[in-house]
C-alpha cells in the first residue's frame, strides 16, 4: 500500500515558514511536553509507531513532490508560498531521508507533567524549517500517550479497591478488569490500533484486535497481548423475542459448556433475567460448569443497576465473605459493566460496591469511546515548542511567556509559558527534572536518540515498553 505523502502531512500555514523565519536562521530546536491536565503524570508511548510509519528511510519521493507541488499551488492560489526546491534539496542530497535528530524518553516511562518528553532539531542548516514542519504529525503522539495514561490511572484506581476489598490472590485478575470495547467508537482504524496498543500496556482484556496487531507490527511484540472471550450481543439474545430469551440463554451456555463466556442480559428485563433465568432455572447448570458466566447489563444507571443485580445474584447463587469482610459470588458467576463507563464513573462504581460490602473481584468493566475517543490534546495539555535556535551563527534561547486575562479581567502569567534553551530530562534524587543541557553534568540525560537522519535508533519491543510501565 502506498505510503502517505509526507509533504502534505502538515498544517497549511507551515509552508510559508521557510520565508518567515528570520534571515540567517540555520537551526531550530524544539521540544514536546505535557503541560498538565487530567493527571499529574504522562506515560510516553507511540512515537516509535509514527517514526516507522511515516519518517524512517526515504520519507518521500519525487512523485510525492510533484503531487504536492500541484496540490499546494491550488491551496494558496499563488506560487510564492510553497517552495519545491526545499524538498528537492532533501531528495537530491539525502534521497528523501530527513536530516533531523529526535531524542525521547524511553517509551513506557511515566513522567510528571511539565517535563520534556522529546526533542527534535535539524542537522542540516539548509533545513531549519523542517523541525517544526514535522510538528503537525509528531504532535499526534499525544493520543497514544493520553490513552496509555488514562488506562494506567484506571488500573491504579482498580488496584486500590482490590487491595482493600478483594480476596488475597485475586489481584491476578486485574489484568482483565478493564476491557477495550473501543474499536467501533473511534474515528479511524489508525486510532483503534494506536489507542488499542496503548491500553494493552496496562491491561490484557480487549476486543480491539487492531491494538494487538499494532504492537506486533511496530513494536515486535512476541505474542498477541489483547485477549478476549466468547460473548453475545443483542442480535443473538433477541432472536426469539421476549418469551424466547431463556431458550437463547440455555443455548449460549451449551454452545460453550466450559470456560468463560459473557451474555448480555438486559434485552428485556435484566432483573428478571438474573432472578428467574440465570438465578433459578439455569442456576444448577451454571454452578456445575467448568468456567464462568459473566452477566452483562447494558442500560440504566450503572451504580443503581449493579447494586440491584448483585443483590439478586447473592440471593440466588449465595456468596462467601472473604477475610476482608466483603461478599464474593461463586467463581462460576461474575458481572461486566460496559455501558456508561468512564474514569470518574469507575471510581464511583467501585466505591459504591465497597460501601455495600461487595468485593471488587465480582465485577469487570468494558470501556469504549471514553477510553479511545473522549480524549483530546488538552486532556494532558500537550505542546511542541521551539526553545533554541541558531541565527547568523549565534545560538539563542527561545521561549514564550504570555500574559492572559481571566473572565474577571485579572491579568496573570499563562500556564502556556514555554521552556528556553537546549533541554535534558534527568532524575535528581529519584525525581524527574527538566534542565538545560549544560546544567548538572553529572546527571544522565534520559532523552535517548531514537531517530537520526532517517534511521531508527534504540527501538523498543512491546515487552520492553510494558516492563517500563510496570517499573513506574
């Protein structure tokens, strides 16, 4: 399949920058950071995908340049904006390999917000314009970073409730607590695979096959990391109408007589399904199965619905009380909540379970749009800014420090203040810190070269990235 035309993967305004940079500019050095946001740390992930997919090797061809030339003449309606010779220079001298160096923190590392995550600079003085030309594309690393961070924060929250309420040893099941249901809810296949792989850094449950494939194709994963189970949908459970729902449930149990299987049970009346079908007529068959039935509600207020379902299931199937004082269903029965699930609601759900003496191990979750789609660049306030330049042979510190006015008319310094100078990321007494490159020379720079004039350097396997996440 033809590679995307890199020359056209930038915001239109950037094509004039070769003329707008001050005369004598020969180098632009820029950095990426998460300036704050929903969480106070960001897991860095996904850059290797963008480098492999779009930048490595010959990033564009003569045919790409010809296509871009005609296209951009129409975009601007004038012939003095896009300068074909700038890209022709890279083709002629470097065979289309991009003369830039990119450094980044190891993927999978959780870095407190406000720190440098990546830097990029041109290596050929003729290509000073190229550094920030690549901003549009490289900025999209915000997405896998944000999904990886969100998923990781959910794991932390779930783990806390497991520690407080679950049976000792049940923590092994946390890998499958949050399941990626997001493929259908994202804007593109690319989002599904990038976001899906980001989620797999923290959990193993996923119906999003694209995420596992991305981990294999771009991070040399040794196996498929997204694991799933047989499960129904409403098209199955409504085939015989209201009166035939129990017959469908019987068929589902017998189609997979062993192992874990999930069945959506709210097609008509979730409470009747739990009390009469699952909890009475099919009770013995369920308890005699070598496996687990996972009952799925899919409508209503999540907390109220779940509390009522657990009340019914405890009554029909019985329960044990673990050493921490919380009720646990028999291992043959569990519940999955996949409707209305987001970061805040997850905390509310598990808090409600705890307050009602219900162990966290009774419930798993599915999360779709809120995991992969309802995030944006401002969730973690990502920005890529120039911090250093060389002009007429002199290196200059570059930074912005805007003032802003709030709704009450108060003028204050903006959080959008950028960093100045050439930067490094260090750990100082165990704490991440961003410093200028010549400061504290005894501290190792954690930014490693990952792209050098068309070549990928220091690539990581998916296993290494997961190990970095686990080490956080």
